């Protein structure tokens, strides 16, 4: 039997942002260039900035990845690493605030 288990790992937030695909209701957005309307089940890279997608997150059900989406991704995009959007957003906001006050 297989199951989804969360793991924790340190990431470079800029690396994640450069290669993150954020899933919405029907399509996805590129976190790097903000391109919208991306088919998250088919696109391996952003059609606008050409950044290769390595990570995927969803705004739906923050803190829990929908199981129907997991199954589709495992079949169509098994190379993408799933990350929690709220964790990414928090780390990204902290990084931006730190950069702002550092200057």
C-alpha cells in the first residue's frame, strides 16, 4: 500500500520560485514570470520565460494537497516535487522583507 507522507527539507527560496508552478482552479501560473493559463498536466516548462518546472504547489486547500490532483500529477508530471504553498508564501514573504530592511 502506498500513502502520501509529508517530509521537510531546507530549500533555497529563490531556486524554488524560479521553477515553481502554482495550480489554481483550472490552470496554473508560473511563479517566476507570473505567466497565467498554463496546463499543469502537460507543460514541462513555462511558455513565456522557458523556466523548467521542478516544483508544484496549489492554492486550493492550503496545507493539504487534493488527492485527485496528486493522482493526475503522478501520472502526467511525476518529476515535479510537491511543496506546500503556504510554506512557500511565508518563506518568500520573509525573504522579501529581509531584503527590504537590509537595504
